[in-house]
């Protein structure tokens, strides 16, 4: 008899878990309070940049991000085949720029360890830097160039993934309203109660509720310290190819999309679940632009938006089974890396459902790690 899996949350992480689980033969229902991909997923810049996002050391989180990057080409092929749609993935590479010679030392340190993990990176200066990115400010001293990084157009990816899920027979119960209860039943089993669609029953539960995960801990007797970080982003109208790479500075990043926009992000602040765009947040991005690209000084914005990034106390996602209820899997708290980590997260969740997961690799992301810390009187 085929197990029925309920995936709670229809962002890119939830859809990825559902897509992989259905590919393994499970009967899957996605329960989404609103529109699939309507929160952090659709608002993301779509950067696949594990080397730029992880600058300190090759820890477990970096290795998870790198594994997911390597999975991306095949994963996109599967989504395109299932959905019948093409997904834009631009292999632009990245430039991490610095304005002072004194800042070159940290770049060299990164270069040494990241190249051991396939970055193929190099320090570029002078004419070589201007050849790569002609419109950079002359005040940019140097950059760490990583050709292995890329980016996708997140809204189209999420939409194609939703279509791919439906083509695999996944039922997407959207606009369910708030989840009012989660009950673990015998057998094992689970029932999710929703405002608009009543009770939805299954054998297994995968929780992918992003920034809202913190409110669910009470149903499992656990502490899930996931909280929303508002990320504000803006965009300029700019022909494709004017800015050639993903460019990261200490203040912001810029990435050129195939729809003729240059996306700039991300100004972050703590504002609860408020997704309003603020002049202060966008202003920080606008002011940083001319420092890296002088042509942005008088260029008007054509779009500005915000999304809620699900952050944990240590910045690492929750990924694993509950010790007291192994038929419940948590996959949440991906913060800035939900788009990047979706292939690896989906595969890990499906492995957990199959009973084939590498528990040693997943141990650092245990959903119970904060509850254990509380029980021991440790800070979390």
C-alpha cells in the first residue's frame, strides 16, 4: 500500500520535497495556506552561489549547499521534462568585489580553501577585472572571480516546479487558510486541520512552512526558533549583458536577469511578518549602487518588493525526522538559500521517507537541536 505524504507548505522547498517524494512512488498532497510560491520563494533573486554565501570555512552547511549546486543541472532537466517548460539558468559566474587593497587578504584565504572544493576561483585586478565587468567603478580594487556560480529566475522556476508536481499526480491544496491543528494519530498517521479545506489525513508529514515554522513547535513538543527576516529587493531596467556577472559587494549584490532587469538586493531587517517595502530599506540599496556601478547614480527603479526569509538562531536549516515521531520530517529555516538548497533538501527528505538517509550528514541540521539545548540549559 502506497504511503500518503502530506507536505505542509507550498514554497519552493515544499514543492521540491513533494516532487521528489512523488518520483519515489509516494502519494503526495501539498497543503498551502495561500498561493504556491507566494512568499520567500517568488521574491528571491535566485542566486546559486554557495561559494559567495559561505565565506568562512567548509563546514556542514557549505557542503550541503555545494551538493545542492551540483544537483541543479539534472534537477532542472527533470522539472523541465515533467512541466514541458524551459527554466532560465544563467551560468554567469560571480565577482566578490573589494574597494581597498587591505581587503584582499580575506579573499586570498577564501580562495585557498574554496578551490579545494571546485570553485576554480581567482583574484582578478586591473585590466583583467575590467575585461570581465567593464562598467565597474574604477574605485573597485579587485574581486574574487568564481566561474562556477549561476542564477535562475525564481518566479518562473517555482511556477514550472508547481506544474511539474501536478504532472506527477501531486494534489496541491492551495488557499487552505491557516492551519488550525496538527494531530499525530496511530498507525502512524497525521491529520492536518485547515480553515478553508477542513481535515487532510495522511501517513507521513513533511513540514516546509518557512518563516511560519516557529509556530508549529507546540504541536510536537519542540522548540523551532525560526523567525522571519524581511529582505527588500529592487530592480532597474537594463538590457541583458550590460552587467555580466553576479556582483557581490559588502553592501549589496546585483544580478542581471533575462527579462531585461538588473536586480539589486538585499536590505534585511526584523519586522515580524510585515512584507511592506520601506524607503529606508530600499534607500540603502540605491545608495550602494553608484559605488559599484556609477551608471546607476541617476537610474530610476522600475520595481521594488520584499519577502520573508526563514532564519534560525544558528543560520542553518532544520532538516530531519522528529525523534519521537519519525513519520514527521522537518525541512525549514533555509534563510537566504531556499532556492539553492531545494534539490538537496528534496533528495534528503525523500531519503528520510525511504529510510535511506545518511544520518551522520544530516545530524548538524537536526530539528531537535534547539530543544536539546534548552533542556540542557544552554543558550539557543
